[in-house]
């Protein structure tokens, strides 16, 4: 039995804040540290509070209540849901936890009669990024399709000063209706 069989998905609690901030920021530093200035934080106290108070953050935890992953889930344009900030602790990867989190978002969206689930990938414009290429292939293997590139500056103008290189901001969607 792998770890996925022992993980449950639940809404975030205020008590999760410090654990999640540490986990999310460490993972993003490993995966996107070359894109951002040193010590850039993907999850700040303010962002956690916003996600939590809007019930937009789901937690993957083991039976002993160890937090091993998370995913953001919010409304987006039209009749869709956005999946964001998917993180699984490095020592727990490859056991289906990320897939379980994504499937939970998709199932919730279907239950709410949403037409699609959207996600965004950010990667360097002028150099290959093996981690992001692997992530893109994984998302495509579970039904997400490239939709378009968008202007990052229009979506996140406050983050621009923290970038250290030019980036591509790609949107992927999974249609939920035929």
C-alpha cells in the first residue's frame, strides 16, 4: 500500500499556516528559485489568510495528521475553477498524492457543474527547464491541454519586481463537459 492510500484531503485550518508556508516556499525555491529573486515567497501569511478565509486551500494529510501536500482552488472566468499552488513534499512524491489533490479539484468542479479546470505554468522563456517540462507532460497525461500564453504582468503586476529573468506564462485547461 502506498502513501496515497493513507492520505485524506481536507480544507485548510489556521493551524496549518506555518507548516504550509515552510513546505510551499521550500518546494517553490527548489523548482522556481532560478526565476525569482532570493527569498521570494510563493505563500505569504497574507496569501495563506486569503486562501484560507475563502476556503480555497486543500490539504493532503496522512492518518497521523502530517501535512504532505496542498492545492489551491478558486473560481475563474466563465464557469471554471482554477487549480493553483500544487505542492507535494519532495520525500512523498511519486506516490499519487499530487494526482489525488488534482482529482479532488476536478471532482469538486464537476459537482459544481463547472465547464473546465484551469492551471498556469510559469517557466523561463529562453532556457529549457527540465522540472517544468516534466510537470507539463504530467498535466497533459491527466487531460490538461495547452490553451494559450498570457501576459504575466497583467495578472500579477506586483510580482514583476521579483523576477530575475524573462518568463513564459502558459495556461492549460481540462474540459469537463462534452
